[in-house]
């Protein structure tokens, strides 16, 4: 095992490190939550990772996303992530999918080839499709619930979706998963009530002005069609690291 994982091996053991090296994980969405999960998986020695995202890095990503710097603004997230992950572990295999995951694009993926699936996307239809596909393929999955408009990183819990409360996204997921015959789904969620963004109209107006000035402020057409949530550097990151921890434990 490479020396760069020697400290990890002291905790996990050599056999576990071999399992991680031979594992293949899919990370759907590499933003504030998924990006931190991705990097923790690479730093832990996972050998092959598929990254799925269609967005480019934009100005408003700088406050919370690992891959976002002024240098990477305007570049596709999967391209930036691949370069960063290869710089961390040159031996990691990164399979890039520059696409927005929805039921319409699900056919592009062979879910049976994954050892674990990370759902860090923010659309309900996509999250539901991932849960259905994972169940059909018999692959473990962990799904991130709402991390926007929250301030307490200590409020996150790992639970089954049917044991969640407070989180509005989890409520919708419970209802829709039940309709689809999905009787369980591991999630990371927070019971902290979501806050109302301050001066949301002014924030949206500023992003429009930035766009007119040639700065990409909003990320993807799908984001522009809904209210922009508030975010920070310490809540989505914690959710992502918790997810990575669950994946690692599951793999070894």
C-alpha cells in the first residue's frame, strides 16, 4: 500500500485498504456536499470513483465548494475535480460524466458496477430515481437531505429516511419513496429548521448583474428556476464528510 495511506492503514488495517483500493464508488453531484465527500473518499484510498455533474464552477460556489477558486471559475466541475483528485492520489481512477442526472439520463449508467452510491444532488426527481436504481441493482446508497439555509453543523444525523423529521426535503422523499415501494434509504439529514435567506431578492438581483458583467454567478439552468438557498462553508462540508465516513465503513 502506498505510503500516503500509511496513517489510514494504522486505523483500518491492510485488508481494509485493499478493499478500498479495489472499490468503485459513484458520487452524483460534486458541489458543497458531494465535493467534500469525493475528496474524503480519494484521501481514504478508494481506487475508482465516478463523478456525475453538469455544472461549471461559478462565483457563488467560492464560499463552500472545495474545487471552487477564482482560477477554476468557468471550468466544468468534473474537469476541475478530476485534476484535484489526481493531484491528491495519482493512482485514483476518475470516470467523468458531464451530465445532469434525472430519470431521463439514468439509462447512461450501469448501477450494478458500483460498490456504493453517493446521492449529493438537489432535485427530488433525481434523488428518487437514484434510490430506485440502487435498489434494483442491489447497491448500497446514501442520500443527502437539505443542507441549505442551515447554520448548525452539529445537527446532522445518519438515519433511515422513515425515521427523519423536520427536514422538508426528507418529508417529500418519504412520501414519494413509499409510492415507489422503497422501504428504506440511508440518509444524512438535519433536524435544524431551515432559515429564511436574508434579502433573497437582492441576492438574486446581484447574481443577475454579475451575469451581465460576464461573471458566471448562477450554476446551471435548473438552479435558476428555484429560489437560491443561503449556504456557508461549514454545514455542507460536514454533511459531505459524514457521508464519506458512512461509505468507507460500508466498504470495509
